C-alpha cells in the first residue's frame, strides 16, 4: 500500500520470528531498513526491482528495454502522439517503465510531450476505476488536438479503464486510439477489443528468486547475484 512504515513493521516482525531469510517483492523508501537487515545478517533477496545504495541479490524484469520496445511497436503501427498513463512512479519497476517510455520516444525520433504524460498518486489504488476516471477527466478538459493517439499504461487495469473512457467519448480502438497495458492479466481477454499487453513470467521470477535465496542460505557463491529476466509483448486487438 505504498507505505515504507508498514513495510518496515512487517520486515521486522519476520526478523523477530527468526525466519531464515526474507524474499521482498518490490517495496520502496527502505534503504536504511535493508541496510539494517544486512548488518544483522538477515538474508534478503529483492524481487521485481533493483536497489541502489546497497548490494543485495535481486531478480527483476527488464522494464526499461520492454517499455522502449512497446513504444517502438506503437510507432511501427503508425502512432505518433504516444501518451503514458501511470500511478505514482515511486516504485522502481514503474519508474523503469517511464524511463523506457522516454527512451522509446527519443529512440524513434519523437518528442517528449509533457501534456501526454499522465502520472498521479491518485491512481495508486483501485487502478481500474481510477484509470477510467482520470482519463475521463482528461477527455472532458482537453481539446482533440491536444490528445494522444496512443496510450501506454503501466498496468492492464489502468489500460482497461482508459479504454472505457475513450470508447465512451466516441473513439474507436485501435483505429483512433491505440492502447497497450502491462502484466497480461486474464481480464485482458474479456474486454473488447482484447488488450495488447506485456507478459511477465512470474513463475520464472519465483523460481529464480528461490534459487538465489537457497544459495544465500547454503552459503554458496561469493558474488551477489543480479538476475534480469526478459518479457514478451502479447499482441491482441487494442494496438
């Protein structure tokens, strides 16, 4: 719930129970907490993000490269005014997707237009509803000439919410607005058109995270492992 304080409470509760190790998925604003855990010799493996300022074993997806690839796909399909829709980018994986979006624009010769970047802490919870309401407000307050012709959303639920707002405003998908989400949740197949998205092999991430943790628990290896996993764009009907 985007709370560094809650993360600290839960991590310390686990440590007090003398667990052998902690596998932390995401988290943020926790550098001092992680330093303390490391000083106390608590094995911690961080998943779905990198951690700057401390050398801990990590396993993550290559969000920068994948987001850049998504923008390149949109360009090849003829979109030139590509927007970015996201909750707060305080989480490292979302920040990487934003960096990849910027990289994709510049790499394809497109300008970075701030009016097409929709980032709000208000969308951190209830992605589906908030993505819909945020984009609905944009459509009601913005003239057609200042709207994007494609949206890259950092989650599928944001993308689905945005798609509903555009459909209600009379836009045809993907002819007049292309939309790509992220995560490949099953719900993407139950909207019309089906949502083009990015698939993450979470089973692979879990397996690699466990392998890294087991190495730490067994005292194997002298180097801190940093695993970076690929992702796949799943083409459907929305882009």
